[in-house]
């Protein structure tokens, strides 16, 4: 089912929150440099899929291969070192750390990450506020910081959960520009996004989720043909 | 004779100094407790026993091996710290997945076992630990006589507290510790070995208790019960300062030591309860403690 040259391949992934069975055999794959979006209604398991891939959900079965490595066997703190960065929905900015400390927190896992200068060129606001308390930043700046700190580390795959949620249109546009820039640099991105209009402008490929499963996947150039299905499932 | 508020100034300053010395131990011990509680969410009831273990380790190094005070100042925290590492690695770490009460009960049991062992071998009477020659004697400050060793305790405790605080606030390891205190799972998902960080933190917290123990050995008697006498006060300090607040633990330790000393001057009968009265008032007015953050 998964393509042979995939960077990440997920097969028959099941996951549970306690007794509650949240993922029922998710299959998806991502080629190197691809920008893939998981779409679906609230509660179908999009966030759960990201959390199961990075290993925050330990009660999981199935197969997870990243860059030839078996993620199922790794303890949580080893997963990032295979080259996966996670940007959670709640952003996870630390209140007891300054902006710069937040930025420098995740360990470098591979060479090839952005330098501090490149990051500040991409996110000038962060440089101005580097000594502020992390949570004093606006929502948009916190989202930028949550993404920026992963770019330093040399990860090859970014798991981005709802980066535009609750942000003003001008900030959403800025995040879109950043993602285009990251793609140009060869970053692979798995994006969970409610804002379908936003996702449709930047994604190469879509995976549609319903009831804890992927029920359709198609490349961006088939989007027109698939709009009926998406209307039906998503109500967009 | 000079008087202040109707009290001879010598008595006043003397009690203030006693308060400051007690406060130095409160601050060092509550600091370790606060660091451990902040990251591990374990209320370390063994902290008093680890302080006692520090004093006894120093005492045994001296009587069995002839190792004196100054090498002990390094060796004792290392030994007690390594014992702490082992306790976390082989026991405490298995209790994180269950109710936090189990951690409390385990460390409480551990404290009783440690105290029991030392009571069995050494009895309950204290053993004297000689003041090191360099710090023997005293100096006349004009208004009072200051035993040099007690002055050293105050300075050493300040150095330790400020040093630990700087390490937590200004270093990379400290940033990991602060971040993991807020959200350990996310920090681990970033690739930081949080289980190792927990082990190290418990080791360092235990080592701090051991260091306080060897510093206390020449001041108080080295006795199996020295820790349990102190630990309840230290818990009050941590509660007043705010559970898990590093700065709160340090500042409150000194303040409550001084408050206790002052109460001895003005109303000696209340001196043993004043800390708990303050704790009760603080809990009523600010349940999160003076420096604590209300948790969402």
C-alpha cells in the first residue's frame, strides 16, 4: 500500500486513549520533500495520528517506518533523534523559559538545521522579543516560535498540528509563506489543518480521515474532481 | 545595656543569628525538596533521612577512615547523591505511573527504614562531630560573640542556594529542568532523555540534603532522629514558599528561620509553632504559597 521510496510510512496504525480505541488502522505515507495534509472533521483522529507517530501515545499497534527505522520500538526521547519534529496544537511554549531558551531547548538531532541567524531572518519578531517570557508572546508569535525551534534541530519531517488555529488572517498568511519557504528547502511536512482553504493552497497531497481511518488520498491536482466528496465529508 | 523593644540587644541579635542558621538549613533542605517535587511530583519524605544520612556519612568517614571535614564536604554529597540515584532508578521510577501517593508512601517508608537502621546501630543519643580547626573558635562582633563555624554555615548555605538557583535559571540543563517541570512529555518528544533527567534531579536533591547534613554535623549532634525533627518544619517552608518554587523555597527558608528566632526573643512559648501558624495563614490567604503559581 505504501510507496517504496516513502520517508514515512504508516500501516495499520491503531491507537488507544486508555480504553477508548481512537485509531482503527491508519495507512498513509509521505515522500521526501512532500507537504501532506490530513483533513477530516473534528474528532476523527488527526491529532491522535500525529501523537501516535511521534510516540506521545504509547498504546499503539501497527507499523511505523521513518527513514528505514522502526519507530514502534523506540522510547519517546529517541524518536526525535531519527529526524522528526513535533509542533503540538497547543504550541507547547514554556512559561518558565525565555523566547530564546524556548528556541534553543530542543536538542539538535542532525546536521543541516537552520542557524539562529536564518531563523531570525525568517521570524524577525522572535529576535526582537528573545528575552521575553515565552508565553508573553501573542498567539501568532507563539506559533512561529513553536515552528522555529524545530527548524534549528535538523529534523527532516515536521509534524504540524493546526498551526493556523485561532490566528488572524495576516498571521495565517505569514505561516503559509513560511511553509512554502520550508518546502523550498526540502522539508517534509505532515500537516493537520481544519482551515481547508489554507491547506488547499500549499499541500501536495491530501489524506482524508473518517472515524479513525484514512478513507481517501489524492494529489493536489485532483482536488477539483474531489471537491464533491470533500463537501460531503467535511462540509466545506 | 542597649535595649531594643525592651530586650537586650545581645539577646535580640543572638536569637536572630540562631534563626539565620536554622534558616540556612531550612533553605538548603526545602530547595532540594522543591526541585524534586517540581519535576518528579514526588513529595520526598525521605529528605530528612537523607540529611541525617549526610551527617552520619561524615561522622563514619571520620571515625572509621579518618577522613576529615573538608574532604567530606565533597564526598558526603556525592555518596548521598549516588544513593539517591539508585533509589530513583530502582524504586521511585516505577511509581510514576501510579497515584502520586505511592511515591509519598514509599519515601516515608524509606525514611523510617533508614532511621531504624541507624537507631539500631547507634542508639538515639547524639554523637559529637568536631568543628574543623580552621573554623574553630569565635569572634567578637562588638555586640555579640559569633562562633566562626556558624558564620560559615550561613555563608556556605547562601553559596549553595545561589549556585543551585543560577544553575537552574541560567544553564541549559536548568532550562531542560524548568521545561520538563511544565510539560515532561513534550520535552521528551523533543528528544531530551527525561527519565535520565528525573534520575539526576533526585540524585542532586538527595545530594543537597546530604550536604546540609555534613554542614549541620558540627552544629547539632549527629543523631538518627536529627532529620525527622527538621523535616516537618521544612515541609512547612516548602508549602509557604509554594510547592515546586525554587526561589520561594530559598527565600522562605531564611525568612521563617528568622521569624522563629525573633519569636524566641519576644514570645518564646510560641517559637516552636510560629512556622506552622504562618503556614496556616498563608494557606488560607494564598493556597499556592507566597511564590507559587496557581495551577490551571
